[in-house]
C-alpha cells in the first residue's frame, strides 16, 4: 500500500472544501463590481458638464424637453425660488412656499452653450403667461435662475431681444433670478414622462409640448428623438 495515498485524499478534500466555500463569495461580489462599473460609466458621462436652472410650467414637461436636446446629459426635476428648505411636492403645488417647479439641466458646454439653452427655453413655452396650460399659478411661473454674472447678463440680453422682436403681443413675464437653492423632487417625479408614457397628462400635455418644440427647432433635438 502506498502510504502517501491517504495524504493525497485529505489534500484533495480540503481543496474542494475551499473551492466550494469561496465560490459563492466571488459570485456575491459580482453585482457590486457591476454597480461600480455602472457608476464609473455615469461619472465619465457627467464629466465636463455645467448646470443651468429653468422653470416654465410643469417640471415633467420641461425635463422631457431638455433631456432630448443635443448636448444635454441629464435633467432633474425639483423646486427653487421659495423660502422653505426641502419643500414637499404638495406644499409647492399648493402654493405654500413660493417655490416654482424647476429643472436642473446638466449640459456639456462643448456641445451646447447657455444661450442655446435659452433658445430652447423660450421656444418651448409661452413666456407671457404665469404658467403653461393647463397649469397656472406662482408654482408654475416662468423663471430663469442664474448662478453667476455671465449667465445673468446673457439671460437679460436674450429676454430683451425676445421682448423687442415683435413676436408677442403681451409683455414677457419671465423672471431672471439668482439661484439660492435647488431642492430635488422625489424619484416619483424624475423621468416621469418616460416612466408613464400612457398617462393622460403625458399624452395630452407633455408629449404635445415636446412635439411642438421639435417641430420649431428640429436641429436642436438629438437624432434618436427627431421622429
């Protein structure tokens, strides 16, 4: 009998036990690696971006429009312009905080500039009304929030050019206001149109509003959304 044989069996058994015990741990780590890869990709996509803040009616509609504009990386729905910290949707919708539904637009300045975003802004609303049909009131009013002096001057000059263009019979009511704080809305309101394509409001208001903008400025829309 080979006296080394039992030692080989013991060694083999220990190796198998180690393999079985370690395998699930490696598998369990896999989703973390995948999540990390996704986050890294997102960070890369968000590199070299600036942000701008716009309010003009329901933020579902505004977010939907800006996310389909060339050079825009992401648009986030939230609230700005009021006095209360971290307001709820019901408080804003009820006109209790003086906030307006606002969208934070992340964009690549090498692909689209602030002035073009203003063109999108005025080209996708009626700037002579306090709100956009069917949503009217201070929580839906038209405001451009600036974060620096350059944005302020560009926004003022653009508004003046719109006002003197003769395009509108009524005065432009769009406010130009310094951003104090932006409060992100809950996930329920993020990408609302994308997540709820068959809701009545989306079909009757959000989608037609984007389609109207796309018809006027097809050159500003990302290729995959042109039709």
